[in-house]
C-alpha cells in the first residue's frame, strides 16, 4: 500500500505551452515536482488521520514555468480538493463508490475494514481507489488479506472490530495456515506481545497427544481468553489458528492491556496446544513426500485437521452478537474491563496526519 502519512499524486499530466523539446526536458519535470511538493494539498476541515482519495483533479489555471507557485494557484487547488472532500463517498458499510470522484476513510482502520469487505465480495480488484492505494494486490482472497493485514497489522484489531461478525469469520477463514502464521507474527510484533504462542511446542508433543497426562487425573479443558468477545459457537467453524487470530484481534480492540498481558498469552498458548492436540486426523497442508516434519514448529505452524471454512456472506449482517464484557476464565484472576458496545472502535495505536491521495491530476 502507498504510505498514508503524506500527500501523494499517483499520476501527473502536464500540458506544456512552449517548445516541444522543452516539454521532454528532465529539468521541467523536476521543477514541476518541486513546485507541487511545496504545495499544501490538505483541504480545510480534513480530520487528522483521515484519508481522502481523489480520482482526478484538474487545475483551472497553469503553473508558472519559472519561479515559485503563487498563493492564488495554491488556493485554487485547495478549493478544488475541498469540493472533492465535501462530495466524497465513504465506502464503509458497502456503499457503492465505483463511480465516485473521491472516497473518504476516517482512518487506516476503516480503510482496512473496507478493503476486507471488498475482497470478500470480489470488488477489491475492480474499484479504482484500491487499484491506486494497493497496486499489485494478490488475486486470491486469502493472499490479498494476508498481505494487507500483515503490512498494516497495527490497525487490524480496530479494522476487524468494524467488520460484521459473519464477514470477519469468513475473512479469517480464507487464510491458509502459512498466511495465518504470517499475520499473527505481524500482529505480535506490532503490539510487542509475549511470544508464548510463537515458541516451539514442548519436546514429544504431537498433534495426536493430549497436553494432560493420559494416566493422570482429568484436567478441565483450557478456556480461550477471548471468549468475552468471540463466543465459541461463533468461532467454532474456524481452525484453531484462525480462531486464535480472530480472538486475539478482537481482544486487542476491546481490552488491549489484557490482550497484551502474560496471563492472556499463557491462556492462549494452553488453549491452542489443546485444540490442536484434541483434533483428529486427517491433516491439511501435508508435507511433500520425503519432507521431514519440523519438530520445532510452533502451534501456529502445525497442520490442523480440515475444518469447514465459512463461505463469505451474501450481504452485510451480523451472524452472532459479540459479548463486550465479562471475565476471562483462563486460570488467572484477571479482571476484564467493562466495555460498552459503542466503544468497539478505539483509535489506532498512533495518530496520523490527514492524507490526501490524488490518483490522477492535471495541471
């Protein structure tokens, strides 16, 4: 994705009034780029962190061939951008924006949420703004989401919290084991989380061996620490690694301090190891014939039994309501903070300046 921390012009088309030889001069190109680089393109009122994408911007007067850009020209361009800002469509919630002259995202989390929904719906490769913001987006939905989520992992929790439940489940379910591992590693790095889940499984542990002693007293099954936000009936159809990713993201969105705690990491590692050990063969992602199985693989890198991947929903809607408060039964007396449903979209971990991206312009 293009950086969202500065104003960008995707393609600039200049009509030169002068000698044809001069229009092909590198000096002219550098001069125009330098003049535009000194121009503030942000329209008045654009909130901090917002991303405005303009399809085409036509300047109504020319740039001077020499000397600085006049304040009148800069004001005129900002007025044109302000018009696009006022008329911009917000694609959140599936609003049609294919014919819009500009689109607006409140922040990078909203942008990532919209991309996720459009990938599931098959629209991400036909919308003009995704072609500008994410050129080269992989054609396979799982690969596309893995690439986008891993690249912008710091905004993934807030993004998935904005996606309807059924679509969030379908999105995570579209990732294969390696893609899940890639995104989880990126999420752990972005939030500097304990790496218990990423560590190799204990020596002698196999996917067919339970974590508790076979001859010892019965131990209660580990409970996922993200249950207050991802009830088991909702996450059930997903593979264990996919449930961990979705549960972790929602926990980070709703209770970031708890999700980054050692208590959460211990409970997650215990639940994931038990979930993989409790499942029966056959396995998916079998190694090639003659290829050794890595004995140091973590739970995320172990093959899991084939489980049904939920199909993307035909339209918007919420399959199951998520709980937003409670206590995580993870073996640790850790109070989960109360959250009201309206607090589901916390701000990204760092604020970004407002961004204006112009896909194509003329001067």
